[in-house]
C-alpha cells in the first residue's frame, strides 16, 4: 500500500431546488483508483468541473466517499478517530492563501498548525524556522502577511502546512489566483520540496507547464481518470488532450504542429528540449 491509496472512489453531491428540496444526486468522482508512493510527484489535471478538486479533498478527509475507500498512510479517512492524524499526514494548500493565513505576523501564522497539535514551544520555534527556510521566506518571518505579494502569501501558507511535518502535501490549484511571477515562485517551491526534501506532492492544476517535471500525470474528465502516464506519455496525445478541453505545453504543441506540417519532431516538454531537437534534426533551417 502506498502513502495514498484510493480504491474505486465515487462521490455524489446532492442537488437541491430553490426551496431546498432534494432533486437528485450528481456524481462528481466516478470509480477512481489511484496509488501514490512516498516521494512521488503526482499531478492531477482537468478542466473546471472534471472532479479533480473533489478528488483532492478526499485525501485530506474534507470529503468522504459515497462509494469506495481512501487510505492515507494506511488510515481509513472514514474513521473519525483518525481524522486529525490523516490531516497531519496529508497537509492541504488551497487556491486562495488568504483563506489559510490567520495571523498578523508570518512566523506566528506558520506556528498556528503545530500549536494546535500540542507541539512543545521549543520544537515549534525550530519547525517554523525550518519551514520558512524551505519555502524561501525566512527574511519575512516578522512581516505582516497581508502586505506580501500573492506568491509570497502562498509560500507562507505552504510553510504553515510544512510546520506540521506532513508526509504528503496536496495543493489544490495553488497558483490559480497568482500572476506569472507568483506562479513561478510557488511552482519552484513545490519542485524543491519534492526533489530536495523528498516530500510527496499531489498537485491539482490546469497549467500544463507546472507539471512537466511530475513523475506521473492523471487527466480527469467527467469524474473519471481519462488518461494517465508520465508527462511525455500523456502529452504525446495532443489531440486527446485538446478534445478534453486542455492545452499541452507550448513546446509540445509546436513540435506537434511541425510534425503535422511534414517536419517530424518528438514530444518536447520545454523550450530547451525543442530547440536542441530542432537544431539536431534541421540544422539547415537555423541561421546565425
């Protein structure tokens, strides 16, 4: 069993009319099975309404299965006695950092989680320092988080989760409200946590360039996992991705267009890959 083990998960939301009467149920997640190993970097993609955020909330026990099972570190999320342990093991970061930041000083905000867990003061101080260092926010420890940029706020929110020492961090579209600079800051932090700290990462997003370094991608559509594989395997099917309302990285799309135009190119995940491969294959087309 992996750190996250999802077995045939389905989730229904009740739909009610204006009078509050039950009309029917809408299936948001439909028979999803997923296994995440310690240290994995997993990305879940999908258009709005595909079920990806609903799936993510099951990992933190914010939602519970209508059918199927979800285990976090072998703990059943439906066991009420284990909820605190599950939320400690699988920390969650949401779209809007303002919804997670509650203190008026950065280091106090980061300390909030471990304080609630009853961690001794001397250990909290150490955890806060380490967490801020991990996300590159040590210099802002005494700052007012409300005066920080969006990307900096999100990094503080991530630090608050890290201070609880989770085994896995789930990020539900953490860059959706950020500008390109803020997005780059947060994505860089997530990659660092995975590669340098060995943190298990589950990233929910619709930004393709954020996931090219993931170990595996899962593409959701109508509550089901429609595609799965390495980034190179998933993005190889450009037509299928676009039929699901999703883009592919710009380098991938350009290589695909060249191939269709009679200039074969392999799947390229970034600009450097594209440039190197194009020069190798078509040196006569490059001018100095």
